[in-house]
C-alpha cells in the first residue's frame, strides 16, 4: 500500500487518473516528493510519468519545489483537475498537484468577490458560494476542474454578454520561477494581469485568485428541435432571445437542438429520465458507436436516429445556475474547439456540412456544439478583441476504442483557419508558433512577459514548446 496522502480530487473525479506510487521523500525538504506516479488526463488521451510528484500544502513548500528544480535544472508542471484533453498539463519533470491548496481564503460579501487557493475544484467552490448567496456568472460543462486550470486554458461557455471564465478573475497571485510572488490585478502589475488570466501554465505557479461573483441565481433550461437553416438564418434573434444560447448540430443531417438557458424564479424541476438519458443516451449509444467502428457508414444513421429518439421533444429543467450549466459528461472523447469571429458562424458551419456531404467516407459523431462568447482583452484569449463563436467537434471513444478522425480533424482545422479561428488551448490542435503569431496580435507581448518571468523555460513542456519555439 502506498502512503501517498489522499488525493482530494480522486474523490470527485471517479476515474483513476493517478497510479499507486511508491513513496520517496526528497531529502532535506519539508515537502515530500513521490516517484513512480503516472498521470493520465480525464479522457485518457494523454498521460505522462513525472520524475517527481509533489502535493504541497503551503506556499513555502511550492517555493521549495521550485528551488530544487532550479538546483537540478528540472522542468516543472502544475496540474489542476487533469481535465485538459490535450497534453498541456503533462511533464516528465516535476509535477505539482495543487489538490491540497484548495481553501476559500476570503469572501467579500459587499463586493461579491471570493478569494480562493488555486487548487480548489469548482465542485467544492459552488456549495461554498451557495452558502454566501453567490454564484459564478458563467461556467463550463464540468466541475471537477480547478479555478487556476479553467482560467489557464481559456475555458468558456456561452452567452454574448459573457466572456470566457477568465474574465471573472479580478486578481491573482503568481509565484515565478525564481520564487518571487507577484500580485496581479487591473491596479497592480496590470500588464502581467492581462497575460496571466489565460496563462497556459507557463508563467509560474498560480497561488490564489479572486473571482467577481454575482448574486445567486436559478436558471431555466429549455431545449427544442430545429433545423440548421432556421438557426443560422435567425442567429441574431436566437442570440438576443436567450442569455445563454447554444445549439447542437447533428452532422450528416439538418437536425439541430436549440438550448436556451435563462434566469428564472421557478422552483427546481427536471425532465431527466434514467431510461432515456442513460439506457438509451449512453449505453445503447456507446454500443452502436462501437458497432459503427466496423461499419462507419452507420454513423449518419446513428446521428439521425438519436436525434429522433432523444431530441425531437421540448425539454425543460430548472435549478441553481451551477446545476444547469454543468452536466455529466459520460463519454471519453477526442475534441477540437476553435473560436472564430462570430460573423463567420454561418459560413463555417455550412462549409463543414458541405465537406461532409462531399466526402461520405468522412464520419462525424454528434453533436457539433456551437456556443457564443463576448470579446475580451486577455492577451492569449481565443476571444481577444472579438466576439466569438466556438464550434466544438468530437469523436467518441466507445469502450476506449479510438475511431479514425484524421480526415475530419484536418478538414475542420482547414475551415477554422480559413475563417480566422483560434484553437482552444486545452483541446486538440496542430498549430505551432507560426500560426499563433498570425492569430494573436498580442503574441509577441505575451512571449516577452513569459521570457522575462521564466528565462530558463522551467514551466515549459512538449505542448508549450510547439507554442513558443
Ligand atoms: C468532460 C469535459 C468537459 C469540458 N467542458 C468544457 C467546456 O464546457 N468549456 C471549455 O472551454 N472547456 C471545457 N473542457 C476543458 C476544461 O475546461 C479545461 O481543460 C480546463 O483547463 C480543465 O481544468 P483543470 O483544472 O483540469 O486543468 P488541467 O488540465 O489540470 O490544467 C490546465 C492548464 O492549467 C495549468 N495549471 C493548472 N493549475 C495551475 C496553477 N495553479 N498554476 C499554474 N498553472 C496551472 C496546467 O499546467 C495546464 O497548463 C472540458 C473538459 C472535459 C474533460
């Protein structure tokens, strides 16, 4: 049996992301390091074997790890909830897991701001905010992720009056490679603040963050069927009608499920059903998707069949906002999610549809999820200086089996690049520094900040080398 301290995130994630490691305390240090830990991300699409694994409980212990890394010329990667579908959180050097730095540090009821340690999971933050009558104004689909992790990768949801989640951060503290702690906000180290909200894990260790919250609210979710033509022809009207509007397109068909989420005073209610959501929507779907790995021509039929089965009726749910924003993602999957200028939504989707029609051998699992986000001024935010549409494509891994996706992936990326897209930092993409220089007007500014804070590249890994070299 290992004597690795209990990993608080294991409790919530329900998946074996960490192997059982043999302990190996690092001499002369207060903080214990562990050898032999294996890390796998949630989707099991990437993993790594860090040379040493640390779970610090204090800022001083983090400083010790960085000092040791400098001494031994090692690289360091901080990991949050390990939910990034790409290898952005992987390392073969030192891995710092922030699960024990997960306290709420301060709640300012008057300003509606909460200061938290960087390793807190959203799943643990929501009930605390509930107690204080507060909520985050917008959230991604899952809660087993950390505050520092979601902002670092530019996690987003939907709503034309809402930015990516990092826009809710009003201050943060960062420990840089030499152990210095920097406070950043609009009023202090403002340039660094503009960079550090989407930090990619490459500027240092985020220690704490202050979030601007809103009064607690309930949401009503209404979903109903439509067609791609109707939604694209009336996009502005849909965007105005619902605060958190998104839609799901079912590739190889005209079918769309429209989802409106709006503030409500109605008591919680749910139209969820185990039979439809699990028996049909999960177990039967996974089985049929697995069959389709032998008969890919079935995929179009599966998309149409499940739309007809599960999405042709009107469905309504209402609850506390975080219970409506988040949902259980049951399927392991490969995923790409690019942000394109909002006005390019119709052109890009119709081109993707035309590509699939012209190449019947290229198959695409449902759904393509389309969301909308307000522009911001964060240097490496995919929504930097423009209102954006995110177009999320997936290929499931039924029973862990990879389904060929290369042609779909390449065709999608070509369309995204053509319409001026920028890829989600946490998800799959094939972009390198040359692409990012074209995509991001502030890329040189971010690089200069990174090189100043981390001249030896302590916080780089294979993923980030492609971004910065
Ligand atoms: C099922 C599922 C649903 C998802 N839904 C959405 C969605 O709706 N919208 C969306 O945009 N994305 C979504 N994602 C992507 C997800 O939000 C991001 O991958 C997010 O970064 C995960 O947070 P994490 O805590 O797991 O971060 P990790 O994957 O652990 O880390 C992400 C990055 O942050 C860095 N990092 C983490 N903590 C620190 C720290 N304290 N200091 C310095 N660097 C740090 C890591 O080094 C890494 O670079 C989803 C992913 C999954 C698996």
